[in-house]
C-alpha cells in the first residue's frame, strides 16, 4: 500500500493522442511517482499509430547545476529515431 506522503508526490501523465482520429488509445493516463517517467509503447497500423501500453521507468536526473551533459542532445535524437523506426 502507498503511504499518504508518497501518494501526494505522485503525478498523472496523460497519454499522447493517436496519429489518426479513427484510432483509440488503450491507455488514457498513468499515475507515477516523482522519480518515475512513463515510456509509451506504440502499436503501428496501416491507419496510423496509437499508445497500447506503457512502462514506468526511473526518471533520469541529467541536469546538474543547469548543465546538460556533453553528447546528451545527440543521444536523445538518436534514441528518438531508433524508437520511431522500430
């Protein structure tokens, strides 16, 4: 059971909309802790794509004193391209 203190620190994350209005997302929103992020899992169809599931993953603490680590943006772009072309 989640303590009331931990529950207060939880947040609601809304799933991204489908790429086509005729498709329906099976997950509407997810409650996660402050130290978690949501990784959306997509289903591809001929009509477009929609969120069909999710995973809770540890939140990355990348910023230290306002600085972004070297190579961070390149990593994010490469990762996004990889995820989109699966």
